[in-house]
């Protein structure tokens, strides 16, 4: 019985060593989690930039519509209360 347990311990140790070596190789080749996330984020931004033109205030344009041109008027943002109430 003790021989079987020793054999299982040796096999487990061998497999864990192989897994650690593989993880080290993958880390050196592909980088860590943050680096992979940054690459994925940059890739999705590049893919989205082909479909939509980028302006410096693009995210603000989505939040509030442009001014209608009247004096004293300002665009109503998402969080503003509706006018006339």
C-alpha cells in the first residue's frame, strides 16, 4: 500500500513540475493576465475604430446631444432632470 502512495506522489510531482514549466513558458511568450487583457482591449478598440470615426469628445457626444444653437440653451444630459417640470 505504501508503494502505491509513493508512486502516486511521484507522478503528481512530475505532472505539477511539467505544468509549472508550461505556465512559465506561456508567461514569457504571451505575458501575464494584465498584458493579455490590454492587448484584447486594444484589439477591440482598433476593430471598433474602423466602424466608427473617433473624435476627441466622442464619449461626451453620446452622453449629451449638441447645443441647438439658441442663446442660453444647453444640452440636456442623461442625468439632468427633464425641462418644464
